[in-house]
C-alpha cells in the first residue's frame, strides 16, 4: 500500500524543459532573463546603413521551438532495475557504495533552484545525480628489464657459462678493438657571426683660409709629459672648441672609469709578464730529483717597478701586505745626506704583481717619505712615516686621496724625521697602535681613534750611553770610541722591532751602535741596553724559527747574530768595506740571510763559510746605490730598491731546498760556527732549546 501511494505521488510530478526563446523569456518572472530579452529586442530594432545599403546582421534570437514535457513517472521507469530472482528465490544485490543506498527514495530538494539555467521558472525544482570516480589499474606502456646478473645470484654460474660460449663461437672472433672514424661536424668561425664592415672612401676639399679660421676658433692646450727611462719631455697639444666640456676632468673624477682601466691594464700586463708572474707565484717549483742541481744562490730579475714621477727619488722603505702577497707598498724619499733644495715631495705607491707597469694607488706628500708598514691585524691599513716628523694612516681600499688619520702636532709636536715604525699587536686588545722612532730620540705610540687625528702618547726619550755597558766594546774591531758632544745628548733612533712572543717588549737601535730594549707598559723606563756595534744600527730582525735569536746590521760593515740574554755575538758576517743598509732572515730557510750594501745584494748561508757571502749580485747601474731589501711572503723572491726610484723584483734561483727541521739546521749551523770558541759554545749549549 505504501508503494502504491508512492507511485501516485510520483506520477503527479513533472519537469518542464523550456527551449530558450523570446516568448519563453517574456513569460518568465526572472529579472535576469527579462533583461536579456529586452536587450535582444532593442538590438533587433537597430538598423545599420552603409552607403545606402542595409548591413544589419540577422536576428540573434533562436526560432520558437515550443516546449517539451517530461513526467516523473517516465524518469522512474528508466532508473528502476530489472526484477531478477535467483534460484533460491532471493534477489541479487548489486555492489554499490554507501552513498547510493538511498537512491530509490526521493531526496528533499525544496528551495533548491538552479540559477544557471534561465529557462527554469522560480517555483520549479531541480534534482542531482551523484557520480563516483575510482582509480583504474596501472597500464604498463614500456618495460626494459635488466640483463645484468650479480655474482651472488643463483643463476650467475649459468650466465657466465653462456657468456663463455658466446665469446668462443666462430663469429665472435671477427670483432676487433679499434677506433672508428666519424664525420667532423662543420663548425662556424667567429667571423661568420659578425656583420661585414663596409668601407667607403670619402674626400673633401678645404682651403687654407678655412683651416686658418677653424684653428683660430679652437682653444689650444699644451701639456708636457715626461718620457719614461729618459730625462726628456714631450709636448702634446690638444684643441677644443669654446664652450665644450673637458672630457678629461670627467674621466678623472669617475671611479668606475678608474676601476675599469685598472682591470684592463692587468689583463694587458698579463700578456707580457705571464711567465714572470707564474714564477713569482711558484706555480712550477724546482724538482729536487733532477740530476743537475747546483747551489749558486743566483738572482734573476723578473721585472722592475718604476715610474717617471719617482725617478730620482730613493726607495726609502717597502712593506708587503701580510694578507695578500701580491701587493707591496713602496716609499719614495731621500737616501743619505741631501741638501734642503733636494728634499722635495715624497710618494707612496701601492703596486700589484698583476700590473708591474702602473701602480694601483698613488699617494703624494709635500715632504719625503721615510718608512711604511702594513698592519697584520687590519691588512688594509698602511702606516706612513714622513721626514718632517708626522705619521699618517692610509686605507688602501679607499680610492680617495684623503688619509684615514694623521698625527696631531698640537698635542705633541715632533719635527725630526721618523726613521722607522711598527704596528703593535696585542692579542687581548682590539686597538690599532703604531710605535714610531724619530731622529731626536723620541719613541712615540700613536693610537687610531674615531676622529681624524692619531692620539699621541710618548713612551721614552733615549739618552746617550754613559760608562761601560755589556756587549761589544767600542773599538774592539779597530774603530775608535765615538766623540760625545754636549749639544747631542739624545741619540738618533734608527730602527725599532717588537719581540715576536712578548708583544709589549720592543728593541730600538741607535746611531751610537747600542740597542735599548723597553716595555710599552713601563713608560720612560729601560729594561736594558747593550753595545752591539761601533756605528749606527740600521736593522734588527728576529729569526722566524727562534724567538731568542736575532741579527743586527750596522754601518761598521758587519752583520752580527745574537742570542737573547747573551751579551756576546755568536756569529759575525762581514762584507769588507761597505756599510750594510738592511739584512733579513729568509722565511723559508732558517740558515739563509739576505743583506744589501750600496754596491750589491748578498746572500749568506750559515751552513757554508761565513768569511764571504754565498753570492753577491749587482743590480742597476754601477753608480746607483742600493737602499732596501725585503723578502716576499713566500720567501722565493726578493725586492731590492735603489736610490734612483727603481724597485727590482728578483727570483731566487738555484737555492738550497728548505730543510724539514728548520730549527735543528739553524742550531747545528750555529754550533758549527762556534767550534773555534769552546767557552762560548759551552754557554750556548747550556741555554738549551731556543726555538718556539
């Protein structure tokens, strides 16, 4: 009875599907449909006339197709399943998801209106059908199984037997291992991708009157340029029209142009100095197993740093950058005794091995420069000592010419030359400080502050040595005792060095041949003084392999090697009749020392004889004195400066190979030199280990 009522209720319902038409739209109460119909009717009443002809498009409304009626009873007949019974009298059940359990019951769609179909009336209802999508099985389109069998597999023995039979068959012997020639692909040359340059000859006629009037209207500028490697000058005349902008001034003020030109010069210099740069970088070290090894201690000049601007200015100092061994700063000033009229300008050039022709930084001063030094803690900072007693700090990464800080004479004036300076390196303090020694005996410490001036702090003023002191007695080598004048109570401080381990302890060499050692923490106090030479001491250098062994070189023609706390030299090296301007230990060989005199460069080896140097090389002209010598950071090259403003970069060739145990070789070489002095040898042995 329930099913019968359900059929009657279903048959009373019907769904009407209206075909879109103007009549159907007019009869509809939907505002959207009414608006569409009104717009279409308005469109049909418009006529388009072109040149008297009617070009109106045909009517866009579809013809009236009427209406179709579909009863709900017919819809149910299509959806009801076929009545099938099993043999046991039960009806089969179809596999369907849970969502379709109530499909036979009419869902409640009251108030549901499909707004997408304008043909439905507002009071009519719509119905939905649920569709379920399931994943199908994977379909294999292509499969390429592997033909490789591991040796641990069960069928490995069978596969090896099949491979052996395949290789031993008669046809397999026809194969051969040989190269095959393939066709070369045609390659395009670079000229194919460029456009053809068209040339054309053009001629014009200009009278003398036109040329005369043209050159009179132009502004004439004449400049003199010094010619390199000669004292002559060349005049260059340029013309510019009145009111035109000077392009040279714009280029000189453009930082990008300077950077681009510097990079371009490096590339061009690499084409010329490529082999020399490879040798400087030690890309091809010498072979220790070659049969023709000879220890000749030879110098080979790679290139020379020189400019026209610094010709005649002596190389007063040089310093290699500790962070980048390709960069060196060279100071140009005076050498020896010069007249006041020759004490003109000074220069500091920062050179790079990538460009041996032109410096990458130029600093000009109004007085000669005496010394330069790079900072180890902040490698871009460069300290500069001047002849008038000033100290400046420069930042080489700054392209401008302005100094980072200068010494302030209002606080503590010094007007004597600064002969040497060193950076102070405290491990527990984050400060940049410089110790400078001057000709009037003052030892100053300058601290880099936030302002534009260096904060001065006087540490000590040296006094003349009175009485008899420890060390080498004056006149022991034939030299007389220096004459003392009442007007010269303070000696000249010529050099300074800082202890490699005790950073607060520093040594000062004076013009009277004495060495004073003092402490930064104890101002105006001496820790000790030794008489080490009869003349002025130009250099004090500690061994890189021992913090207690150091050397001194002097104007008494000798180099002396000392041990700390031992007031007698253990080794004395003499060149003859020439004062030694500078001497330094090799950073790669503990027994090799390089020194320079006015006539040449000497290389000493403590493992060989000490009566004469292992080699002596003359550089430059015969009348040009040499002033400065410095080892590079790698120790395979030397920088030698002269009084003409030239700095020679020399490679050390045919040198002994560095030993594996540096300190052991140095100790054995010193013991060998003291064989003729048994008492001194015994004292040295009792001191024990002297290395780091």
